C-alpha cells in the first residue's frame, strides 16, 4: 500500500494527514483510517480505477439511509471520483442488544415506502453496475434489472451456459407465480454480515450500501448468505414488522441476484449454488 501524502485532504480544508492505518476487509477498494493534525480521524476508501460515479453513488446510498435514522450509518465527509471519506465509526465488540437493535432498526428502515421501485440514481453492488430505473412493477424491475441483466452479462463472459440463461429467463418471466406482491421499501441492497459494522459503543451500523427501493424479503434473504446473522436478529425483525412468515421459502429466488453478482466478480465457485436454485425453480 502506497502511503498518501500529508496534503492529500488539504484541498478540502481538513488539514494534514499525520498517520494512516490500513484496515482489512475491503476487496474492491483500499481502506484505511487517516489521522489528521486536528486530532480527528476518518475512514477512507480509495480506488484509482473506480468508475467516475462509483463513490458519489455510494454517498447517495448512505445519505438515503441516514435520513431515516433507523440505524447508524457513517456521515459522508467527501465523495470524489477516486475516493470517499467517511466518519470514523470506531470499532468495538457487540453489546448485549446488538442483534435486537439490528433487527428492529432494519424493520423500521423497511417501513420507508415509495410509490416506485428503483432509486434516485444507478449505483454499484460490489463492483457491478446496478441499474435502478423507477418502475411501478416490482416483478418487472427485479426480473429485468436484477436477474436478466446479470445473467446476460455472465453468459457473455462465458460463465453461464445457454441452458442456464434460459432457465433464469423462465424464472424472471414467472415471478408473479413465485413471489407475493410487496410494496417497494428502502433497502440497504447488499446486506451481508460484512456490511454491518460494530461501532465503538458496540452498536450495529450499516456500511457499503447499494440502496434502492425494493422488496424487504429480498433484503432479509441476503442476510442468510455468507454466514448469516444471529437468530435474535430474525426474531427482532419479525416482531417489529409484518413480514410474511414464509419468506424463507423464497430466499433462494431473491439470492439468485447476489449469486449471479458473485459469479461475475469472483468466478465459477458460485455456479453450483446457482444451479441448485435453477433446478428448484426452473
């Protein structure tokens, strides 16, 4: 890791960097804490190869989540083409109410409804462009801009075969028979355990969002991927929401989007999980 110059943040009237510390966990951007001569510290994500709107779209996601004040998110200090500077949330160990707070907070976030699916801007889920056109029909939105868009890209990259592409197209065209009608609500969009941070007070915080107005069940389903959350989270969420108690029956369908995304980013290690979903629903 190349150290930043002391004057890296000087154009933003934030003072000089006196110390910087690499923070692990980021697979797309370099992440570090920077300590300034003012005594303040910030969290910096840097990616010289990022698309021009990569960090500004993340800033818009964070700002949308922060307006609802359901769970803590880092304040955006600066968002530029190649970096985003965020409030330093600190780091601690989960307190005794951590999972209950996370469940209740997410349920409250999901009470923020919209008249349309989509978002104010396109953004990125990981490093993959995520289209968010405003649409009334959630089935068309999820089918076209989550399943078809990514499966077509995976097919072009020779990560999926024609048969698998056709199976996904079948699922996308039959979502009305597989998923109950739901109102569009504000969701984090990329909510797995790595995107929930424990602050210095031991409270859960949401980071690295790919926010849009979508299905609450899709958000819940992703929390079960890649290790899952503590059972207390689900109990808390369900007690504070009106979520259908059969949502887990559909979780593989929702998670097909994220599995396709990981197939594109990380390769064929996720193909087996995708085939299991296709065998069940197509």
